[in-house]
C-alpha cells in the first residue's frame, strides 16, 4: 500500500494481500540469466523483457509509455509494452 496509486485505488491492505497471495500461488518462479541491452531509455524494463524472452511470453504488460526520446517506433520489440 506504499504506492500512492494503490492508496487511491480503494483497495484495502487485506484485499491487496489476498490478491498477492493468490497471484503468488498461481505463479511459476524462474531464474533469468539472459541480459538484454535494448531499452536504453528504461534499463529496468530490460529485466521484464528478458523474462518474457526466457519464458516465451505472448504478451508483456507494463504501465510505461513507449520510448519517445530516441525516435524509436512505438513498439520496437516483439512484445507489447
């Protein structure tokens, strides 16, 4: 509940905890050894992209906007952002 966006959502701390535990129970945890250097504007998202490549994900969803500073196309990667 530390994120302001989550505080404004109307969810209770108990509701968030329940959601996280449900999500955790459904997840498969993996180690990712792949390192990518393809998103200079947002290197933190490279971990998310590496996980998608490693798991052969069909989609990746983030809250981020597409990169604009480099003049790159809106979706330069084989995944949705």
